[in-house]
C-alpha cells in the first residue's frame, strides 16, 4: 500500500479538493476538516451521504436524499441514559412539583424540585442541557427553566412570551423552542413564538398555525417542528385532524403535512426519534391508538399500535429509542407506559409518577431534535 504525506490537497483552481477514489485510510492524532456554513448556505445540488458542519446549530449534518439532517449522537451523560422531566399538573388541585425519570431504565419518578407555581397545560421543550416551561394558567406569559442534569427548583427568567397563553404546546431542536396555539381568554390562538434556549430572554414571533387551535400536540426533529390535532372552539368546537409543520431555523406559517389516520382529536402527547414522531392520547373522542409519521416526508399518519392504558390530557418524554407517556385522564392517573420508537406495537408498563394528575408537560435531554 502506498503512503502519501502532505498537509493540504487542492484542485487546480484552489477552490476545492480533488476526488480521491478507492479505499483510503487516514491515521493521525489531528483532525479532518469538513465543509462548513450556515443553514442558509447549505448547497442545493447534493447527493445522499454528503456531510458538512452547520455553524448555526453547531452540529454535523448529512444529506439523506430528501433533506439535511443532523448526525445523531447518543446522549449518555445522565445515569446511563437520557433523562425525562415531568412538570406541574392538576390533581385536580394545581401542584408545582417536578419529577424525573432515567429513560433507559424502568422505574418510578424521582423528585426534582418545584416550578414557581402550580399550573397545567403550559408549553414545554428542552435542549440537551436546559428544560423550559412557557405560559400556563395563572402565569400565562412566564418563561422559566431548569438544568436537566441537576435537581432543584425552576428559575424564573427575565423573558416572557409575546402573547400569554395556556392550553398550548411546545417542541424544540437544540437551539430553538417553539410555543404554539392555546388561548388567553375566549377563542384560540394561531400564533407560534420561538425562544432561543441557550439565552432565553423574551420570546419572538415565528408565524401562525393553519387556524387558531387549543391543545395541539407537537414534536420536532433537528430541522422540523410538527403539530398535530387540536381544536378550535369558535364558532362551535371543531376537532382537527390536520398535521402541519414548520422549518425551525426559519420563521413563517405552517405548511400542510397530512392528516391523522384515526381521525381528529386534541390533548395528545408526542414522542419520537430524529426521523419518526409518534402521537398518542387523543381526546374527543378519547381513544388509545398511537399514530406515527416520518418527519422528513409528508403524508397521512400510520397506525403504530395502542396504549395499554387509555389516557388523554397527559404528557410524554423520550429518548431516540424509547418513548414514555405519563399521567392524564381518566382518574388523574399516575401510570407511565412506554413504547419502542424504531418498531411498532403496543405500549408496556414503565413505572409510576410520584403524583398522578393531568395537564402536566414533559421534555427530555435526549429527544430526536437534538
């Protein structure tokens, strides 16, 4: 085998490197420099498998033949796996406790600390380090956060939402969290706001859902935020079956994705990986089916399986392999059940919440948007 020792290869124009064919082995204690640039600077004419460094997200990404998506890295920084967070809830009295789970193992919740006040049906999202709670009844404009790797009470930050709201939902990638829908009084909101998770501060206007909606559910990959279901109470209550999405790194209104295969509904929860989102716990009518979509495509959802314990108005959290659904109605349940995201099938028992309830919101530091 031949050996070539040089510090740099360029083509004759010095604006790129020559193609190296065959099997090439690189051995060094230095590094390989890959092309880099912002999201807006992504090249248009690319082939599947091409790789670059995104200077906006700070992550490697590759082109999968449909879109640019981040290289997935497992998060194993906590107790052998990702950590799931469940916040305040109604029991039916409002309580403010936060609890956490190690998603890679089965078991019951452990006390984390407290939110600033008891509430429910607020927004919630997370990066790999920080969990963020937005709005909620009684504190409709508030933004507060926790450091997921530690325990302790939530910190009320100086920022606020543009429009105070509850009956809302949230999702995020590693840099931006979205809060969408809800209402501050009569009717419903269509607006979506975004928060820069690392810095927090005031939320900013992002765009609008396809119509005003209360309690849609949401999930995100590193590039797309997806919203499903919800209901509009005016002039008469109509449950939605619409799935819609946005590109998180930009701003603008949602684009139609498809429809929920099992009909319309609201108050659901979502889990997933970087490629797949799974929705469950829809109400009106209450049902136990799970729907899934491939996030990078468009089209109607497909049947995943069933929740073994039918619930609605609960919450969820996930790693990229295991999704957990926790609490909800009927009965202000304390049940936590889980699914294997890469496969399909019914849920199984995971453990119990310390405090059952409904309207709680959850997040994790290992979801598919990171």
